């Protein structure tokens, strides 16, 4: 009797396991839903003008003629390519100034018209003169901000983990409008043609009017979003924790394609890293370390590889290659078209933030607070600075501006202008 009971239980377990395997192998992932009438978010604007910060902010200096090109959002622009290929500053040389920001900084600053704008994880937003390091204003908040402010004309668009996205004036940090969601917003906004795009952890990608905060449309991907959207050629694309990459029509949110990337026969991948794009292809890395390159027009997977560790860094895009960091202390260079590994440089530590390409150099930082510059051509390390964490920073035609473990540091490039 006991033996028959054991056999019956074994058969039940086997059938249940088979049914579960069949379900996991054949289940259909979410297709996504466009929302044109969004009712569960609110937009508020101050009813009376806020008092100016004390002391009253000085007039921001004019940008030098040599330094007119902006870095208006995370990645340098809406494509999130993390690159300035036409700038040749050489390795960082003289330190111009340094400014402690009273908290660590996960994402690099934005820049335009002689001003740097940076968020801290504590929740503050700072406006700092690029030439001197002088604080123009500081907006104090307890809403954590692991993101880069996006420049939109005279305003900044700032996202926060308390579910808000806020427009501040660039001159004084005054609130213009604030959109409130019921989810966490870690996504760094991208602003194109007066529309701000960002994702939220409830799985929705939003498009809002950058002047008023009015929601144009929202698209529910069905997967948690911590990443930032990338835009090129009329498409806005986003990665999700559900293992999906969605590309929508920028103007109205119509789905162009979606691709779900599998880790194995039963599980989908999960994406924290944003996608970067050169217009033809999308590049991203899953949390498992799987690198994925897709055709930007169709979503077809072109090539994959793995970094053999956790993967969280948005790929930086060079002329003919991309650069991806790993948790084994390495930075890898892949050929864009076919994924051939061109070189790997190992420095130790863990690379969490995205690298940044400036001319013929690629910069990257480790969680162990070290920052390096390697040659794009062969990966040889040519510069090292003993402060790091997380993403190194940005560059203008005049200087490097690095956010290193809560300190904003300006370096003159050895080959740059005086």
C-alpha cells in the first residue's frame, strides 16, 4: 500500500512538473497597451510664485565660444550613446576645481550655456558654474534622484524615486510644474521637440509636454522600468525587467515592435541598463550579463554575447565599436556590426555605471572608487585617478566634468584649449 502511494505521489509530482515546464515554455509575454487618456497621474503647478532662493542667485556666466555644444541629458543626447567623438582633449591634466555635493551621485551631470546640473541620490539638485565650480542654486529634497536632469529650453526636467517628475527653472530652481505618479521613477528623462519621455516602475513609458507636464500618452509595457528611454529616427525605445525591449512611434506611442529576450528555455532576461542606439542598432545588457544588439527598425536580434558577471552599464557607442563594463573588473570593446570582441581591459573591481567615450579615449569607473581612461583602439590604460563610483562624467570642448563618489571635479584636458 505504501509503495503504491509513493508511486502515485511521484506520478503527480512528475505531471505537475511537466505541466509547469510546458507553461513556462509556451506562456505568452505581455504585448503592451497604449493609454491615450491617463487619469491616475496628477500635474500641479505652484499657485503663487515661490520666493527666490537665499541668497538671490547671481546671473549665470555666458559659455565660452569654444564650449557651445551642450550635453543636455543622460548619455549626451536622446540616443544615449555616451560619446563625444569629435572632441579631442587628451588625458585629463590640471584639476580646475572640485565641489562636494553632500551625497553620492549615481548619474553624471547635464550641461549647457556654461552651467552644470546634477542630481544626488540624497535628493538634491544642483546648478553649478562650469568655469568656477560656484553654486548658482541648490534645490534641497529628500526624494532620491539616481538620474540626470534633462535640459529643456529654460527648464530642467528632474525625475525622483518618490514618483514625481518636476520642471525647474534653470535660472533659479523654481518649480514650474510637477507630475505625480503612483510608481517609482528612476528613469532619466529625454526631451525631444518639447516632449519629455521617461519610464516608471509600474511598467509605463510616458510622453509629457515639457512646458506644462500634460501627459500626451503612456504605454504600459507590462514590465517594470528602471531604465531610461532612447530615441532616434522617430522611435522611442525602452528596456524592462520583464526581459523586453519595446520601440514605439515617438509622436503617438504606437507600438512599432517588441522583442522578449530569453535567458534559457524557461526564463526571460531582465534589463536594468538602458539601451543606447546609433540609429541603426540598439545595444543593451541584461542583468545576467547578456549583451544584446538588435535591429532598431525591426527588433530582430543581430548578435549576443555575455560578460560572465552581472550587467548594469548602458553600452557606450564609438565609431565602429561599443564598450561594456562588467562586475569582473573589466571593460570590453565589441565591433558594432557583428559583436566580435576586439579587446578586454581588466583593472579589478566592479564596473556598474556606463563608460563615456571622448575622442580616442574611453573613461570608466569602478565601485571600488577608481576611474580610468583607456585607448579606444586597443584598451591600454593611459590615465588613472584614485576616486570613482559610478559613471565617470561628461566632457565639453573645454574640460572634463566628472562626478566621482559624490564630488564634482573639473579637469583641463592636456590637449584642450586654455
